[in-house]
C-alpha cells in the first residue's frame, strides 16, 4: 500500500472538522478524500502536526519522526484507501512513550474512529 504525505494546509484544515480519537500519546483524525483526483488515486495519506507545546525544535522533530514511523507501520496494516489520517503530537508523552505503545495508541485510535473498538 502506498502511503503519501499530506503537505497542503487546506488538507490539514479539512481534518479540523473530522472526527478524532484522543489517545494518551497521540490524537488521531481521519476523513475520506472527496477530490476529483480521488477517483484515480488509491493511496493513503498521512499528515503530522506538532505544536510548540510539545517542546523545543529538537523535541518536536523527534516527536514527528516517531509519529511518521509509527504511522507508516500501522497504516500499512489497517489504513483505508482514499483516506487522510492526521496525527497530532501530545505534550511530553509522544516523545517519552515506548514506540510499541505509540503504535498501539495509533491503531486503537483508528479503530475507535471506525467503531471497531471492542467496547462498542
């Protein structure tokens, strides 16, 4: 599966109104693409946001790198085609949490968004 990066601000802004799942180490947002390009594009798109609340530039870049890799691992398994996923770093926890826990939080968040969580 091809995972592309969201680069345009308008695509991030569309995610503002999308449903989200707040997990301990990351906030996950997801929405289906409805552009005219979607008819030919079957890829999954992933975007990462990290505000200054997370810390200085070193911490923010580390959080983004961790989210990027964890997102790739999880989206290859359960990512839906023609869907954009946005991962938002959380203060202190995104950088410090174990990598496996970060992957589990992303996976659980995506499953929550689509109602696949065991409790539902």
